[in-house]
C-alpha cells in the first residue's frame, strides 16, 4: 500500500522567487500538498543562475514536485485567471512587496474576499511594519543585521565572521511551512483562517542566542573566540594531512580528556601540570592546541575522527565537498538523491526546455515512520499550464487559446 | 571560577552534573526538600522554592495555533529550540528535568556570572513559555509516572543518544502502546541510523561535519564556527515542522501518531544549498571555500569598514550599480567610476574587481554606518550595518513590531527576549520566562495525576522527582 501523504488534498499557490519562499513550497509538496508555482517566462528566478554553477543546478532542491504554471501577472487580463487560482487554493504564499502586488491589481483583503477560507503567508525582508518595511535586503547580507557576525571569528580581529550563505532564508524557509500546517490544523479544528507575516530579518534575529541575555544581564559583548570555548579545552580546529584539511576536537569531561590522551599514545606532555584540570587547560589552551596539532598533522582528518570517536571523544572532520559527496553516513541514510535538472533557455518558454542533466539533490531531512516525505523530479516552468488551467480552473479551450494568443499565460 | 559546561549530546545519563572539571553527582536532596539542584558556590543565591502557584495549565488560548496540544520535552541542545518553537505556537510544553536538574542549566552564560541552576541564561533563552517538572526516567517508578504523562500528552520530543529511550523501556513502540496518538520525535547529531549514529558531537563538531565551517570566516582563518551555536537551530526547526505535520496527519488519519527523527548534520547541510559543496564537487571536483567578507558573487558584494564600524553592501542589477556609482561620485567628487568600462552587468565588472573594491572602500570610509544605511536605502540599495547584540536591542525597526518582549523571572528579573519570526495576531509572543526547576511538580503530579501531598513527598525522598 502506498503510504499516505500528510497534506493530501491541500492546494498551495506559490508566487515568488529566490530561496525561502520556494523552499516553503518544496517542504509542503514533499508532504503531499499540491503546490502550484506561479511564474512568468519573462522574468526567470535568479536561483537558476547560481554563480559558479551550471545554470539550473540547485533548482530541483527548491522546486521538486511542484506544479509549475506561467502567467504574466503584470497584464490586467491576467486578473480573472488569478482570481480562479485564489479560489481553488487553500494556502497562498508570496514574498512580493505589497506595493508590487497592488500594482498587479490585488491585495490581501481582496484575496480574502475571493476566498474567505484561504490561509495567507506573506514573507517580507524585514517585516512590513517599521522603518525598514520597504528596505532592500539580500539573504547573505542580512546575517549582519542579526548580531551573529561580530561574535564570529578570532580575538584581535574585528572582521565580521561571515558565512558564505543566506542562512536566515533557510530559517524562514522552515518556520513558514511549520506555521502554515499549524494554521491548516487550526482551520480544520475551528474553521478559522489565518494571515501570517514572516520576515527573513526576524527569522535570523531569533537565532542570536543567549548572548543577547548575557549582554543585558552582565553587560558583556559576546567574546570572539573563534573555535575555542570559554569553559572547555581542547576545543578547536586542528590541521591535518592534505591541503586546507582540518579536524575538530572538543573535550568537556575528564573522561573525554583521558580518552584523547590515550588515543594520542599518552605523550609525556599530557601529564604536564598546565593541563591537569579543565580550568588549567582553558588557561593554557594555546600551548595545548599546538601540542595536539603536532599529533593531528601526521594524520588525515578522517583518521583523527575515527580514532577519537573510538576513544569516546567528540571529534570530526571539517567536511569539504568531497567528504560530503562521499560520506558513508549520508549515503547510508540516502540523503542525496539522483535527479534531473533543466538548463534555462531564455529564447524558449520554460515548458520547451530540452537541455539538462543528472545531478544530486538533498531529500527533506525529516524521517517520518508512517508518512515519508516524497522525493521526486522538478517540472519545467509552465509545464503544468494545461492541468491547472483546464482541469482545476475549468478554463475552456477557447478561452485558453485566447489567453495564449495574447501571451497572458506565459 | 569556570564551570565545565556539558555541551555535547552524548549525555545518556540524565542529570550527570559536571562542575569544575569533575564529574560528581550532587548529594540527594534532604527528605522533604524541594527538588532543586544543590550545587552551590559561596556567594550564590539560595535555591528558589520551586512551588507552582498555578495549578492549571499555562495557556489554552483558543486563538493560538497549537492551543490544546501538550508536549513532553526531553530535549538537549539540539532539540531545545524545537520545543521552544512549539511553545511559541501555543502548545503546552512540559520540560522534564532529572531530579538533579537539567543539564542545560549548567551551561553558561550565567546571570552575574555566578553559576547556578536558576542563573543559566542559556537555559532561559531556550525555555521561555515552558513548564517544568522533575522526574528520574531511569527508575521503574519514574518510568511508570512518565507513561501516565504520555497517556495525557500529544507529543514527546527527545534528544538522548540513539537507542537510549528504548533501553530504558520508553521507546516509541512502548509509548505507542500506551497512547496510539502519540507523536514522538528525536533529534540527534547524525541520525538514529547509519555508521556515525553513535558518534559524539558538540556544536563545534557538527558545524565542522556539516561543512558549514568550511564556508565561514576569512580565507586566511581556519574554518570557523559561528558564535551563536548555529547547530542548535536547523535540526530543531525541522523537528518542529515534522511534529506539526504529524499532528495534522493524526487529525486526518483516525488519531494515529508516528515517530519522527531528524539528524542535525543533515539539517545543517540543507541551510547552504546555494553553495552546495557536494554538488560543486561532483560537477567540477572543486571544494567550496571561505570568501569571507569579500564575496565575488557580484561586484561589489561584501562587508567593508566605514567611518565607525562595518557595513554590508551588495549590488546585483545594473540599475543598482548605476545608483551606487552616482552616489559615490556625489560623495567623493571623483567620477573615475563612471568610466564606460565599469558599466553593464556584474559579470563585466568582475574583470575590474580590485579597482572597484578600492574605490568603494574609499567611499565608505568617509561615511558612518547610519548615514550609509539611511541614504543607501533611499537610493534603493541593499546597504546594511553590521549589528551587535546591543544594536539589535536598540534597533528602531524591531521596536515597532515589539520584537523584544520583556519577561520577568523570579531570580534574574526582567530581561528582553525575542518575540519570534512572525508578525501575526495568531502567534503570540512568549508570555512567561523559563520555569524554575520542578516549578510545576505539584500542579502536574497532584492536581492532574491525583497524587497526594504525602505521596509527592515520598517520591521526593526516593529521589524520583
């Protein structure tokens, strides 16, 4: 028997590019919702062109299993079609600014009029209320508004520790489907609908962590300690054999410290009085780290990890692409799956793209015992126009022909 | 003095108590004493009398998304944000602490830098809005009480080493036989299966294993972990998503619950898909690195020094570049940047990266963060100041949405906590600071499970709660 899908019978209309919003739809689709992604051939999502990659790679991760339709929402003649889409949907998600939505002829109250039961999730950059309401932001810059980069990096260097990703987008990308499903549950129980706004800025800001309480209670700015720890040593990255190859080692308990000593072959220095207690080791972390580095330099990062884990010490590889692509752990759990991607071709409608290839994409990392997440292929832009417009919206063939002739459905 | 914080997820012995580098369990509480940890140092305040004054469940506000659902919280570092999210959405979350106190209460930073179970700001951050009871899950009587709680709960979330719940007879199969509707979720470093399932981890180890450190920091730095312990978030967030989905499914599917498990490493890996190191390797045999503040994704894009700190700035479209160039000329009086060779798309400018960045740095050095932020946005440019925790607390935008919510705690007093990612009237801000150890023992054990005060005292004497 096929396993049941959690969101069977739920239809989601998705309007918006980039990362957090498409991911929201992808998670809902993986749980069985029918997600209709509304796009136009005229403006392709920037995520089709991730720098340094073959164009189109990465798209399966953001778009897998969605029904993809095209509509030129800027054209006033698109409005009746949009109205039909709102009427057949349980959930509407968008990340366009309200001003832009109004330019296209609809706003949240009107959507509610068209479909009183629809749940609306509006994703904004910083939150619509307040001075930054219409500010321009980018995911990988917004991390610097969230208090985290000044506490990342080594002491004596105030360069903001920068992650080369837009992690706030991914936080929002998981918060949003969580709230949407909770709202679906509430709607089922109480009949009440929901309007929710979620911002990328606040999604990042709530991950600032206890440092914000430390500042209020103790007046302390979070110390920059790179990979060291205020209360434990050793706790750092250590160089290993190979170019830019590193391992991590952290020992918190006496058992872990003695496990580390044994795994290193009980060197004489380990009995040094500088390293007796955790407090001693923290005080003398620099000397300790140098001594441990002498040992790790003769080994590969994987060897360090295996020897120390065997001795009960938390340690690992600082994974690079190859480590992840070949990770026995990820392979055992089928984290990456084979899938197809399409190369965007600007001179053709998306539904006619022919070129592409095979690539790996991650599966949704939630393992359900009864209702597993689905993994499946992505569709091309506009591939599902017939299904959605004819079968779901009941637009007649004649109307379809007319809309197509005027370029509305593209 | 430093306390040795128990930071890894290997703690299969609940309540293991590490202070000052030794692993000494605290003395059992004297008969009849409130179930508070006894570890004290000179100058620390007395343990607070942990007696609930509120025998009824904290919140059943019908307008909250998860009102009426009860969650039993057995998480550690990797799951504690999951149950906080569920509490934020309106669920009643009961944190179940070992009688010796929650290991997370041993983690700093501490209020006034004095280590004490009711001083852990770490614990407070992740446990707003929750209730607390104490219970020894390793004793048969404790397990029996836990099963009674499971019968009345909707969700159990645990963060022990894989296999531990099964070993103490509280695995999913057992809990399901008590309550078929129970949704059980586990968050662990590497997952419940696979060759690394028993590997020990800390934030540092996970940030390294997931490869996130490989893309964080300056190229000349070693791979660097984030100062906020980023590994606490993605896995916890996926678990919350899975739990809410399973509750929805239960509503649809004749009341059946299910088991959910999340690997923190896998969760972290999905959070930087635009770099996708595994695919970059498979496609081109290159390893993604650390560009640091000078990204080459577009020109310019990155973080640069300005007059009074650091400013983040990025330009993507040709229109944005024109706007920035015009502004730079106005500010510096130097129109060299208007040269035709710099015009056009970001790819065309890559060839002039060094010249352009030098020009941009000269421009930024003459202005303050606030000037750049305000004027940049007027010109429709993404210019954002690098904010410290202090800047965040004073941020005028966050003030408008009441992002910072003041909560009063009996020991540490009033502090501001973040509201959450959402602005909507159906997700309320946290309404209560973190609970005291065992604050709700009487409410749950006596008022709900019907134990008498004498029986409760006896359980305390036996060290069960």
